[in-house]
């Protein structure tokens, strides 16, 4: 796409975002769902009138991975309540690691035996399991805050999602390399690769977060300066981690944000509110692009041809989520001695929506895999289901449980 096309598409997506803001005053559904619906109708309109928007799954994938995800991950990590995150870190880490693995395996087994045909091998079921195990609470967290839900519940949901996204992306890359025949299906080598990519990302992100914190100690800490530094930190950390060290850029960005916030907390006292508001705005804009573009690339063929696979995935994902959440909560209570409010797990289960990371992963599937279309359809289908059904009913569940 040339620069004129890029500017036109950007203005069009922002116009949809503005229209959704207006509609949200009259239609009581989540803003993200409104964006998807408007994006879908926009795609129908452009097709009907022969307008080529230039939006393709391929360039959407690059936009997601290299432009939007670093902003979304940095903003989520920077906005987290650090004290509560540290308090509930055992639960968060268990959910994002053991919980993710349990969820991936349960979904894979459910889909493999449910679809039961030779064109969908177990490695395809594993790929599907990991892409739909990545949670994105953006549509629920705003509702929880509006309902004045406890901060520790918000931290459990947001913290798990943040770490969960990072581990899902690393695990996905390992399973994908096996599916493409680039590596052997060996458990030991998979663990070594995962450790290298994940913990390498932690090291790179921590180093750059600490360097940025040192930098702000010797300069004027005005809001404009902090915006420039944190933007460079988010994108620079992602690029260097991915392209120079070949470790997880998402993990690196997450830890860069967390360590920067902790190490520079004294310097950020006077500018924290302004900086937080700007990053919240950047995250909001990034989500507009994510969900409008999702509406643009979704096609009706996915649901008419793959409806059974999508239904099986929805049921399997719910069962997997129940098992993963309650296993993680029980394990932490037994080993670490950290109980959580018994009313929280149902919200954590039902509020485990799918979003940006699931979309990014299914779009990154190589088309030489014979089952890529099935996985992509399932991914889009479950994202839409969680937005249409789970996001709209979570506030009712919160009120029912009297949280």
C-alpha cells in the first residue's frame, strides 16, 4: 500500500471508531463488539461497491505484531497495580503457564476427537488449542471498573492475560515449527527452546527497562519527554528482542514496562497521571484498529463452512477454562497458601475473552499448512463468541454473585 492508501485507511478506521463512540451512547453493548460489527458492515459495503481497502490478512498480521501489540502490551503492563500484582503473582503465573498448558491440551483433545478426520491431525488441534487459550480482557475490564469490582479481581484477570499472552505466543511458535517440520516433536528440546525464548525476553526487557529508568533520573521528567522515552522503550525493546536476540518481543516489552515503572517510580510521581492517560489513549486507539480490522477480514464463509468446528471449539474452550482456573486456584492454595475469594473463579472463567493475540496468531499461520483455514475460522469464531455472549453477560454475572 502507498502512503495515500495508508492515510485513507487510517482515517476510515478512526471514523468508524468515532461512529462507534456515538452509537455506544444508545446501544448497550461492549464498545469492542460495536467496532467488529461496524467493521464487518464496512467490508460488505466496500465489496458491494467494488472498493478495495487494501486490507489483507497478510498486512493485517504485520500491523498486529509489529505496531499494535507492543502498544497494547506496554499499556497493560504499565497500568497494572504493581503491589497487587506482586501479591497475586503466584496465581497469575500459575494461570499463565500451567493453566495455559492445561487449556491447550484439553482443547486439543476435545477438537481432535470431535472433528475426527485425517485432514486435522493432533498437531493442528494443539495449534488451535494454544491460539484460543490466549485471553484478552479489554472488553470486560472496563465493565468491571464501571461496576466498581474489587481491584484484586481486576489484577487477577489483567495480570493473567498479560502473562498468558506472552506464554501463548512463545508456545505457539514452538508448536508451529514442529507442524512445519522445522524441529522435532521432542519434549526436552521444546522446554529448552521455550526457556530460551521466554526467559531471554525477560532479561532483555528488564535490562532495557532499567536503562530507561536510569535515563529519566538525569533528565527533565515532563510528560512529553516521558511519552517519547516510553514509546521508544516499547518499540525499541520489541524490535531488539525479536530481531537481534531472537527472544520473545512481547515478554521483553512486558518486563520493560514493569521494571521501568518500578525503578523510576520516584521520577514518575509528578507525571504518572498524565503519562498513564496518554498510554491509556494509545491503547484505546490500538484496540479500535484491532477490532475494526477484525470486522474487515472476517468472512461469512468461515461460519457457514466451519460452524461445527467453531461450536466444538467454544464448548472445549469453556471446559478447558473451568479446569485450568480451578486447578490453578487449588494448586496455589495448597502449595503457596494463597486463597482467593470463592466468587472470583466464575468471573475469571467467563471473563476470559479472546482478542488481539488470538487474532494475531491465527493470521500468522502459513497457508502451506492444509488446515490453516480451519484454525483461522475457529479463532475468529471464538473471538466473536466471547465478545457477543461473554462480554455482554459478564456484568450480569458480577451482579448475580454480588461482588
